[in-house]
């Protein structure tokens, strides 16, 4: 299903000449198992199959938060993630009154460009491919970090 967000992302990629190697949509067979691994790694789960729409409300590991700052939180992602590190990028939109994550793989710089241009993204998750850490931007524009080392990196970020 091509939702408004997915169509918009492809349009942004074309306009900004972002190559597939920098940002690509995962195929269904690639993300199905990944989604559950992310929930298992980072969240307290109270039900065998139901998953929270807002993952950040159930983080179980060390977590740090940067409340809404002067700048949009996506601007800080490149200060936290190495430019050449490929990461999972989960973009959330509301579909039929329910939250839906679309899964991508890419570089943080390309993700930042797409996030900045999109008008349909509700929430953003950036996850290390080894599932060591997770960054999130909530629909409240708060930036959170959980997992190994990333909460400390966020706490040490010098924001003026």
C-alpha cells in the first residue's frame, strides 16, 4: 500500500537526488522479523502479541531525553550517529486512525533531509543495525535515546 508518507518520501528522494545506497525502503520480508526484535530489545511488553504504538512509553533500558529544544530534534541526529553508519529508520504515520511504521535503511544525513522535508511523519525511530541503541523523536518533538552508550551521548550533547 502506498500511503501519503511513502509517496512523499519517494518524491523527496528524487528531488534531493538521494540514492538507494543512502536511504531505501525495506521489503516486507526484511522488516517483519526486525520489528519484533526491536520491540523485544528495547521495550517492556505486557501482552504476547499487542505492541505499543508509542514505543518510547515502554523503554526498559537506560533512557535519556532532550525535551523540545530550539531546533527540531532531527537536527541533532548527526551529532549522535556517525555519518557513515547504516541504521534502521522507522517512520511513523497515522493510517486509518492507527500508527504505522514504515521501515528504511540508510545513512543519518539522508534521513535528516527526508525528515526535514516531510509533512506526514508523526514519529521517528533510528536504530543501530546491531540493536545496541535506539533514538526516537516523538510527536511532541522530544528526542530520546535508549540502549548502550546512546543515552550518555545525548546527555553530553551541548545544546545552546
